[in-house]
């Protein structure tokens, strides 16, 4: 079992693990934790009552949060010809075709988002085993396979986030920084939760969202009432 820091243990003592907090109250509590020496990220984790082995029950997509996420994402683009130039002008951190595919195939994944034009997917498709487990594989559903490269790059550079369920039926998302105002964090969290609820697969019956929590980088999770 991982050894917890003194800060984490102190924070855990003021969280009632038997209680589910309203989003507004959870943020107020999170703000009382002893701060770290850096601006911690704030993340929401949601457990869904789905069968991750069923492809029609997977939840995946992308969303631009109303208050951003507090940092610019590193974006790469698989494109050639004119789209290569468009991607670079839009602010992509790296652009390429076969050369970029080989680089990633060799294990390079030092980026947050990978975008591909539709004609490049015949090459990018082979990267599933590298990018799939990290949630970075381009997909039309998440808006990362598109021919509108300029818009996609600008949106993701500005903080548009991707989300997808993992093998345990959980979905995670960065929703801001501890330095954000309480109102901004509340807006981002509520927007993300509503997005997940609206993404409910038609094949899922009964309870969909089992539980949700919010946490900062160095502190314990706080269960949410949603």
C-alpha cells in the first residue's frame, strides 16, 4: 500500500467518507486543504454502471469546459499537404504523416491530444496498441478525426478535453486548478457531469451514474451528490 503524505492524512481527517457532498460544498471543502507548493489540478472521477466489455456501452467524447482547464494542451496532428500547413498555423505542437506515425510507433507519446485527418487513418490505425491504452487514439466520436483541422487544433489547444471509460467503467477528467474560483470550478464540474449523463448509451438500463468524486492532485477524493 502506498505511503500517504502528512498533507493527505490531514485532509482525509476533515472529509466525511460516509457523506456525499453537493458540488458547491465539495469545492469549499477542497479549498480548505493545506495547499501544495504548486497549483494543483482538480479532477472529477465518475463510476458508471456499464459493462466495459460491451462496445455499445462505452462512453467517449470531448467537451470544452466553460472556464477552461488552466493550461494549454500539447497537440500533435497527423496530416499531409495543405492540411499540414493549416495545422502548423493553428498552433499544433508537431505535425507529420508517415514520419510522425513511425515516431509514435516507436513509443513517443509526449503529448496530450492526437488529431488526424480522415485520409491519414489508414496509417494511424496501426497505432491503436500504443495510443489506445492511453486514451490518445484519434476517434471521430471525440472530434479528433476531422478534416476541419484548424478548428480542432485551436479548441484542444485552448483546453478542450477528451474523456473515455476505462476497463473498470470509470471516466476521469481534468476540470481546472485549485487556484480557480469556487464558481468557476462549480461550473466546470457541473458541465462535465451533465455531459456524461447525456452520453448514456441506449443499451444501459437502470442506474447509470453510480458515484462521482472530486479531488486535487495531492489530496483525497470527496464524494459528490449528483
